[in-house]
């Protein structure tokens, strides 16, 4: 991969040592412009480490956290799995852990900034003498600006901020706010996103055009593409439209290192024709009672709940928003209650639970290691 790649250039300060003694040299750590998305329940220490160890840049999912202590412990576990991150013998102010932490902005607002501040202080590091923070902070869904300001004020110089956007306007605002990396997420994406959003095919080039208008190259942030990308041809296509790299969610769900349940992975593997067999909905946020702000929904594999929701809405208009009404959809005769959702969760019943997935699921034909998947994306193997 050419070093002119803007994403790789941005993270070239992340190095690892090879050799020992006088033969010890530092080489760039991030060599593949592939980012694994922050996915609650579907990414974790093993996947983050696998992506980092194969030259990618992973985002550890902070998501809907309630216990900051546990997150810091898990970050420490993650660090132990990443190769060549031994703390330097002399403390250095330019040292970072080679991953980002991914926050959901509206959830962070509910919980308060303490966890972010602890991570900025390096409290997710294993080293007792010289604490290193992650290299970057990812924010999606909601107002990231207060947290951007916290990173700029309390973060180690060189800390990067990544923001995921769904519109041209959001992208230009992020550029004006001097965000380092903008992730352009199209409607194809698995998991959450804006309800009103273009396909990546049109959103990405329009964002790239807007970011370059009246700007010099150095004023344009790194642009990454997200949504439905599963293959090397798609990787090349978004690269040709101005992306420096990709953010992949669904593709990494189907890797060995993803902590998602095997029965869910098997179901993903059976899902073809992703535009037909996935759908965007808010119903699962209502069932989980996460109270997502207006304007967002999430793409899932169609199941009994989404079919019943669609049938109901066809007959009566959109009704199943929030509260007890949503639980009714857990039973065919609309007699479902909250206990049915608790039971479905215990039984991992994906006829009733959300199986987040992008439209690119139909292109994913087998479960493989994260490293093998990254090689496929870069066309290092026949697809
Ligand atoms: C299971 C799952 C969980 C996700 N969770 C988050 C999240 O917590 N925060 C976030 O910014 N994006 C989240 N996303 C969206 C990703 O950041 C990314 O935009 C998306 O996965 C890209 O599309 P793809 O899944 O088709 O590759 C999630 C996606 C999936 C599939």
C-alpha cells in the first residue's frame, strides 16, 4: 500500500519494534487502511487485537456502557493481546496504544465524561510506570463537539478524532471542527445510522467533492467509507471515489475472532440478497429500551419481528414506537410482553432478536479469520 495513503500517513506515528539489541528498528504498525467498526457484542479484545496485529486499525466498542471500571479492565486485556506494545524503557509523550475507542455520543452524554477522561489519562493501559492512551477517539450518533473539545484539551498531542457522518452537511461541519478522520456511512451499513441517508455510491463522492471545495489538500481530513463493503472490488471502488480506506462492520462479524454467537454467524452466512433480506428499523431499540434519539434506526436481517412490524404498519401506519406496544410484536397474535424479549435473549432466538447486518452480507460466503478477511479485502487472495 502506497505511503501516500492519507489514512496510513495519519497513523504513521504508530510503530512497532522489530529485531532486538542494535538490530532493533521501528516500523510502521498500521499498514492496511482497514478499520474494524466499534460493535457492541460483536467486537472485543480478540478481534481488536487480531486487526491491530495484522496491520489494520481497530475501534474498541465502548457503546452502551454502564460500568467504566469493567471497560478499563477489558482495555487492559486487549493490550496484552496486541503484539509489540511493550512500554518503552523511557517514558515518551508520543506513545499511543494502536487502536481507537468508539463512543456513542448521546450515550456518553447520558453517562458523563469520566470514562473518556480516564481513557485519555491512559488508564486502559497495562503498564504501571508509563500509561499510554489509545491513538484515536471515535464518536457517532449525537453531538460529538463537547468530547472533541475534551480530547483536544486533555488528550496527548497527536491524539486523533474520528467522527462518523451520514450527510454532506455533517461532513463539512466536521471538517470545519478540525476532525481528523471522517467516516462516511451510507444506508447500506449494518447497525445504526441516520434514517434519512443516501447510498454510499452517491454520498461518498458528494462528501469528497464538498470537502475539497475551496480547500487545499492539507485542509481536507482523512475520509473513510462505510456501508455494505465486503469485497476487494468494492474496496477499490470506494478508493477510486476518494476514500483513503474502509470501515467494516458486518464483514468482521463473520470472522473467527468476533465474539458474536456462532448461531448468529451461521444465520448471517445464510443471508443472501442483502438489499431484500435486511431492513432498517427502530423496533429493536424500542424492545431494548435504549431510547435512541429521533432520526436514527438500524439495519438488521429481516426476522419475525420486522415482518410483523411491516405487516402492521401496512395495515395501520407506523404505531409500534416505544413502550409496551413494541413487545406485542414478539408473538404472532400480538400478545407479546417484555418477558418474551428477556426469554428470547436468554435463548439467543434470532427470530426475535436483532441481528445487525449491512446489505453486503450476501457477498460474505464463509467465516474466516480477521487476517484472512483483511487480505481478501486488499485483493491478496482470489475471492
Ligand atoms: C453489529 C454492529 C454494531 C455496530 N455498532 C456501532 C457502534 O456502537 N457505534 C458506531 O459508531 N457504529 C456502529 N456500527 C456501524 C459501523 O460503525 C459501520 O458504520 C457499519 O458497520 C459499516 O457497514 P457494514 O456493517 O455494512 O460494514 C455497528 C455496526 C454493526 C454491524
